[in-house]
C-alpha cells in the first residue's frame, strides 16, 4: 500500500502547511506549474516525487520533468499531465491516446479547480487537486491524498490549506 499526496500549481510556493502532509505520504505527485525548482527539491529531500512540468515552468523544470508521466503504482496505471481536460472534454493533444489506451487514474492540474470525477465511458478516475500555491484565481488552497492498495484507489481525502 502507498500513501499518495497529490498537489499542483504551487507557482514557486512551498510552506510548512504543505510540508506537514508531504512528511505523512509515501510518495508525492505534482501535476505541474511548479515554478521555482526549490519546491520540488524541498519535496525530493523528504519523499519520492513524481512530477510533470506545466505551462508556467521554465526550461530547467522541462529538462528535469516530463510533460506526461505514465507509470504503474502497485496495480494502478497512472497518467499525470498538466493540461489534460476533463471526462468528455479531454485536451485535444491527448484525446486519441486516452481513448485508445486509458489509464486507471488520470491526473491533471492547470485549472486551479479541485475536481474528482469518474469517467464511465473510459472506466477511469480523473483527479485534479486544485492549487496549493498562493498565486491564481482560486480562493482556497487545496491538495488531495489517497492510498493505492494493489489495484484499489481508496481513502481519498480533500486537504484544505486555507485561504491564500
């Protein structure tokens, strides 16, 4: 079993309210718009990190992290990308791939809107953790945490870090 902390859109911000949850996770997954790589360096010093770059990320982030990160976590096929869209409205750049080879768990960021939605057509779970940084239009800073046990995604929790 793995305890996962899912975050996105830090926009160069990392603080103790985020790090408290990083320390409780087995792995941290970042869905892009990292900003300053000090964010990911701080996380990597504590836990295993899987991340993708986002549209605000510079060439340093793009050299360190991929645009798409597809991997197996226990028995769950995971795909993380920054701008992925939502069930029924997937980004045109990934639409053919997600339809022909859907993961079990599809994660994206970008919108700053926390959303967890099951795609019945593709039989996948879509997650967007919202934004845990202090920049952007969102009002409340959010993250998600959950567990992967074999092929099960369970114990999903919304973490609210308060107003930005």
